[in-house]
């Protein structure tokens, strides 16, 4: 049975790629209708694109959208936050404000919109193809129904989990930056296939689908990745030979170090 539709009015302050992914997810999952969405953006071509593609209400007046909406998504660049909150912050009291701004803590947003119920989120790039991973952190006044609504919105573009705000930098280092690590791995696997004689097109398809299939096995079986790895590793076979080379190259430690480095950089940017 399909989940019930959401009855909220959603205002997106900022109409970039992540806002578009969320709008597309909401409509594709039939969680709401186009008449329940209003998006703003300073670029006229961008709002026209959103209107033509999704049939939603659009414009460049942030305050009008904020006053109309019940759930307000801040989908702007972090450097534009202070200006936007100076414009609409006083209108957000009593509303749910969902931030998709990387590295911006709840306390900073709350300072600019007192009385709002703030939920901080960290989605990632695969949201564009509705395979995103989003972490959600509710502010102190957020109600259960606010978090549930927000969770359902982000689950329309992938998966979502709650985390403590102190762990948001770790989320950034893992799932926020993680797609780049995987793209690099796919590129390297494809290069290996080309070196072994495959065409670039075939090697890229083989590599990308292999990564996709392996990820689905982890998610759908619930088994530890190490157990799944062992299932494909025969004694004296090809896989263990390849795994030996990965261990010699320090792949495991390098990936751990990458997540740690990205986490530290996120902490630095948030200060």
C-alpha cells in the first residue's frame, strides 16, 4: 500500500540541483502535487526550467515563498545564508526549516530565524538519480511529525537516517564526499579493464554495474561486506590474487584515511 500523501506546502529557497532532485522526488513518489511546491532562485532561466519541467509555482521573491510555505528548504550556497536569513528569517517562526547547507550548524541558522523548528541535513550527489544518502539532525524544538515528514521527503531520493549533529562532519567525510571516492574506483577499475584489452565503453559499463550490484548486495542481504567478499573468494583463485594486490597497495587504509581527512576538513570549514 502506498504511503499517504503529505499535505504540507513546501517552499524551496534556492532552485539548484539538490532542490530539483527533491522536487522531482516528491512528485515522482506522489507525496504531493505541483500545487504544493514553490521554488525561488535568482536566475530567471533556472526558475523557468523548474516551472516548465515540474509545473510548480516559481519566482524570485524569497519572502513571498517563505510566507506561503509550511516546510521551508534552505537550498542555497552557505555563503548566501546570512543575506537570505536577513531577508526572510523573521517570517520563519513556527515553520519547519530544513537546511541542506553543508557545514552550517543548527545554532547558526537558529540565530537568524528565531522560533523556527530547524532540521539540518546532509544529502549527497546520487540524490540526482534518486539513490542518495541523507543524514538528518533535528534541532531542539523539532516535533516527531516534522522529522517524519522530512525523512519521507529525503527517502523519495534515496535513503535517510538520523544522526547526532556532532557526527555530521563524519557523514560529510563518508557519504558526502564518498561518491568521488567511488567514481575514482570505477575509473580505475575501468582502466584496468582497458589495460587487459577491453574497450573503454565495455570496461566502464562492467565496472559501474559491478559496483552497483555489489552495493545492492550489501543493502539487500544485510550481510557484512567481509562475508560477501569471502563468498566470491575461492582458494587459490583470481579474486584472492586481486585482493592481495589491493592489500599491498594499502587500499583499505587509504580509504579510511580519505574519510578521516575529509571529516577533518569539514570540521575546519565549519568553524
